[in-house]
C-alpha cells in the first residue's frame, strides 16, 4: 500500500521518527531530512507532501518554504515550536498550506496530512494523459482529445473517468456496470462493450490498437494512458 510519498524535514530525531512511524502506519512512504541541505537535495525526488520544521540548524524552514514555492505547489505543513512562530507563519504568508504547533499529536498530524492531500486532489480535478493528448476535466464533465472538446454522454464520461482514475487496473464488465449504474442488469456485457466502442471512437487514433482503453480478454477493460506529471 502506498498512499503517497512524504518528506519530513525535522532536526529533532525523536519527533521525526514518531511522525514517520505514524505516517507509515497509514500507508505513506516517508523520507527523513534532518537538515535544510538534505531537504533541498531530497527535493530532487518527487514527493506528494512536505512536513517542514520552521527551525533547522543550518537553514530557516521559512526560506526553504519560499524556495519550494518558487516552482512548486506541493502541499506543505509547517511545524513550529512556539505560538509566536504561529503568528509568524500566519503573518508572513510564506506559502505553507497548514501548520502545527509543538508539542502536537502525531495522530492529528497524520489526519491533517490526509485532509490536505484530499483537498489538493479535489482542486486538481483536471487530469491529462499521454503528454496532453487526452484531458479529463471532472469538474466540468469535459473531455479534450488533442486540444479539442469531445462530446461525451454521462455514461461514457463515468466509464472513462472510472477507468482513468486507476490506470492499469483491470475492471470486469460487471464491475463497470455496477460503478456507472449502481446495479446490474441483463445483457450488461453488450451494453458496456457498446459504450467502450463509442469512447474509443472519440479518443483513440486507432480503435483497433488503443492507446487508452485496452480489452483484457476474458476479464474486462483497463486504462493504459500514461498520466502526465504536473
Ligand atoms: Ca527544529
């Protein structure tokens, strides 16, 4: 299980270890960076969220936060030691998404991490695949192929959305009909196949050799588009 990659920038080993243990229990993979330098070099890798201590031995957490914000909107939770620092974070608008004052409950921090990741995911409702070739915008129920909007029926949209949310996962026709309609009915196989055929005609260059929705013989369908990094 991997719910996301988290970088914990904290020089107090005891705190870092407790935070790491709690987050790992919740299925996150955690990297620790005890200094600002190590944080900056760790950031060459991709993370989903950063927990950043305000007071580090070599660098100011505030500066690290500003540096990150220059070219990234990655969620950041700041840790502060005193409530005066809380004022500093609020007052300076250094770009953190949330903060916690020490001593804090690691369970609460883990809950904040999950809430923040959910919030960020909710905002970023438009996802693109294969270098921008296919864009699915769930807030506007809009699909774009090669930059042009394509008209989708609500059922086709739900089907494509469901498959694309979980790339590479195989869905049986029965699962798909359950997801889009909430119940099964006679003859669902042909119904799903007909919808998939329509979707392919809208988004595939060559429906016989699909780049998005692949038939898994005897099983169902799976989405094979490659999500674009953002
Ligand atoms: Ca510290």
